[in-house]
């Protein structure tokens, strides 16, 4: 019988410079396991501590900073050769003091995309570095009809000018048959606008699978999440999101190997007048278990982004709330 590996709960700080988009990584000290590998700062959660209490303590001990603004992000479990580690990642956006190593390790500010240039990265740091490249705002289309296409494309350009970098084409009520060709033309024009602005476009799985390779990713409806071949291109070139309405949907997204979850609806919304909203408390419970970045959808706008962060969301997704 194999020996059971120790199970360790740790809290991890993603220290963000919101002006530059850089994060702080540290090199593990000499004499410790995985010495010289780069990782996010953090440490074990002591008995009786909340995650936030442990985060504040660890970053004071490790970096001599006093954290005053932080929000939960993603919690997931990673199995190392000798241990199983439950990692609760928190985003840290406000602190007093200048980070200084208290354990004689090297520190470095870097962007998520350039982190690998520092050297070897601790394996459990790789998924968060990839997730950090996801924008906090995810705009969802709402054309409705072909005669609205020019207005919608103009609105999309406004969104791009305002900084939107992730867009989903989702038109479930679009007529089938010849009318589908008009939507494909709009889709192709949207891709051109988005790529010119450095934005990515996802296609909802309600639309023909032949269109999926044209996009930068696919947003799978909950009922389509069993599609094992949902990623027609390699992960570095293609995103997969899963729409979830409950914990089971969110957990299946993790099994599928999705990049993120869109969970809702969180608040009351005109598109779901007869369905009860999750509410923020239930959203937070599911996000805590999802093991992936989670976007809040349903009644969301720029005004709810901070609230979403406080409840563990990566960001928000919206049709009307992020209109140009």
C-alpha cells in the first residue's frame, strides 16, 4: 500500500501592480524543496486562521508589507511528488511598504506573459499565470437581428476603444437557414475589428461547429460541455469557457480542462425574468469550489466589478452592462 501524501493548505498572494499589469514573484530560498524555482509568495494556513488572516501574516513575514486591499480569486489543488497542496490564491492590490525579501530570496516584478523568462517556474504557478492573461471584462453580443448589425458593430468598436479585450458572439435566437450566412459575415467582421484592437473573440457553442476554428475560443453551453473535442487548436492558441448554473456544471468544466467558467445569473436580469438569481453568497460558494477563474454574469456592469471581486470572481460578463 502506498503511503498517503501530506495534505497542506496554503494561501498565495498574487501581488498586482494595477498600473503596469506586473506581478511579484519570488525565487525559493536555498536549502528548501524546489530551491531557486520561481513562485508566488505565500505560505501555510495555520490552525484557526482564515485565508485572509494567513495571507496578511505571510506577506508581512515574507515581504514586510502590510496588506490592506485583497480579494479571493481561485482555489485549486495540486499534487506534487511528495505532497498534495490546496492553494488559495488571492489578488493583492493595496499594501503599505515596499516588498523586500525577509528570507534571502530574489524578488522580481514581471508580466504573466514574461514570467518564464525568469527561470524555472514552480508547477503550481503555471495555471494562475495563464489565467492572469484573461481580461476582467467579457462582453457578450446582443444583435438580435441582421438589421441591427451596423449599430452593433459600431458599439463593438466603442467597447474595444474603451478597453474590452474579450468578446463572445452569442445569438441563440438567430434564424436558421439562409439567415445564418448573414450572421457568419457579421462574425467575421467582428473578428477583424477585435484582432485589430488586440482582443480575442469566442463563439458560443449554439452556433455551427464549422465556425469554431475561426474564433479564438469557444464558450460551451452547460449542455454542450461534454464535447471532448471542444478545443480544435492547442491551448496556447485557443480558449474554452463553460457556462455554468450550479456547482456540478462548474466542476465539470474543471474535468474538461476548460480555461474559465461563466456563472450565473447572479442578479435579476431581464433575460431570465422567471428564474431565481443565484445571489452573491451562492456565487461565492461555487466560485470557491470551481478550481478555475469564474466570471459573474447576470445583472453585471462596471459598477458591480468590485463586488464580484469581493466574492471570488475573476471578472464580469455582460450583454448590456458593457455596451459601448
